[in-house]
């Protein structure tokens, strides 16, 4: 067991690190950011046509280009707001569990869940939801998970 001075030195070092991490989090690490930002969310698909139809109707997005490219297609919001969604052809099926997913925020959760299911999404019933969950997990037609979150806009 270490002496009181060593324990105090350890606590102060830990507190310094906590303060440094907190300060970095508050500033967002913007010092070196430059023009770096999220340019698109990329979703892998085995069926480009199906994915384009689903995500255009799910999000109200449109094609950025005139045609659907069978390997890579970009969807954008018609008003030019938000992050584009890029659809990329993949040979393999969606992995388990997905490492990245979309959270779709809405104040009309049930209505949108039913609408998305009608477009081809499936509700994930085997998910281990906590009792306070304000989200519902769905799968797009390719099996990629995404959530519909009950969120009242501010």
C-alpha cells in the first residue's frame, strides 16, 4: 500500500486528467479542426434500387444526380439541409451488431414506425430494450439497423 503522499499525488494526477478531458470536451477539440465535418452517412446495400426507393421515401430525400449508379448513389434533402445519405453496394449482408446506425428523431414516433414498416422496414422485437427506452429499433430492407427516437423538437 502506498503512503498518503503517493495517494494524494495519484488523485491530483487523475483530477488533472479529468479537468483536461473536460476542457477538451467543452472546446470540442476545435483547435485543429479546420474544415473537417461530416459529409455524408454511408449505408451499405446489396440491392441499390430497393435501398434508393426505401431511403428516399423514408427521409423525403431525392437523388443528388440524375441517375441511380448501381455501385454508389447519393441522396440529399430537397431543401439542401441535413447530411446527405450515400448508398454503397456491398457484397456481404449487414453484420451483427451494426457498428454505426441512424437515429431518426420525431415527435410522432408510432406514426413514423408504421410508415417505415409499410415502406419495407421491419420492427426488431428481439432487442433488449431498457424500461425507459424512448427509441424503437428497425431494420431497413437490407437488414441495417436504425432507430426511431421519440423526440420533441425544441
